[in-house]
C-alpha cells in the first residue's frame, strides 16, 4: 500500500482475509482507518471447535485438519480441485454460488501447484498464527470494526470474535446467507459495507480537497 501511495486505508476481508485484516489492524493501527470482516473464526481469538462435532459441523470444518497435512493433501487434491473445493462451496453456502464464480476459483487453484500449496500453507501455520494472535489480543483495536456473518453459517459469532479484541464493533447478520456473502448476497453485503465505508470515503475526499 505504501508503494501504491496509500499511507492510511480501510481493509475488507472475508474468511482468511479476516485473519489477515485483523493482523494488519493490530500490527499497524496507524495505517488502518476501518476494518470490515466477514465469516471466519480467528485462531487465537476464537475457541477451537471440538474434534468430535455433529455431522453438520464436520461437513463445514473437516478440511482444517486435512489442509494441515504435509504433502499428501496436495497429492490427493491435485487434479481433483473441482471435487475438493466444489464440496466446500456446496456445503457452506445457503444459496448456490454462481457457476462462473466456482469455475474461476477452482481454475485459479488448479492452474499452478504453488497456488494449491499456498492455500494449504495458511492452515499449516496455525500454531504460529495462534501464538501471534494471543499476543495481538493484548493490544485492543480502537478503530471501527464491522463484523458480517451469514445467518446460516457463523451469524453473530463473527461480531463475538471481534469483540474479544476490539472496542468498537458493529455486527451485521445477513439473512438466508451462508459462508459466502459476496457471492450469495452481494446486494445485502454492499448494503452493509456502503454506510460503514462512507465516513472514510468522505474523509478521503475532504483530505484530497484540502491538499489540492
């Protein structure tokens, strides 16, 4: 962002993007003006789910342990990306994702073995991530945070996670939505983001006018 000329900016992150957004806001509070996050638990903030859960929980979360394996998961998934990722898109969504979106994500991960390996690397680094976030949570976020959940997946738990480490959290639960609000409920997602981002947008316009 420095190279692009943005010293202060807002971050919007979904899923592992929520992990990254939280880390950025905690580590660089002087750079992040606002943080919007959606549909994830954060290692080190959220309690780990039980290993032996019910069938619905297992369908959504079994990949956490699988993704942490070393080597064998690439061998099992490579060439079967549509089967592996298609299953996750199906079981975590309340509204079916558009076919073109699924093809784009799957094709991107299948195009290069490094992309598939990198998608697993987030999970293989969980011990380090948990330790880092346990330190980060001692430095509470002061900036405005918007936490978005789908009613058919994490719902209000997204806001509850952010409240562990943040002083200013607004929670939004999108009805009839699963884990993928951008694809399942784009208008509802934008309806939540626009008013949250507007003060930062207006501030940026004012600053630009003053500077000119």
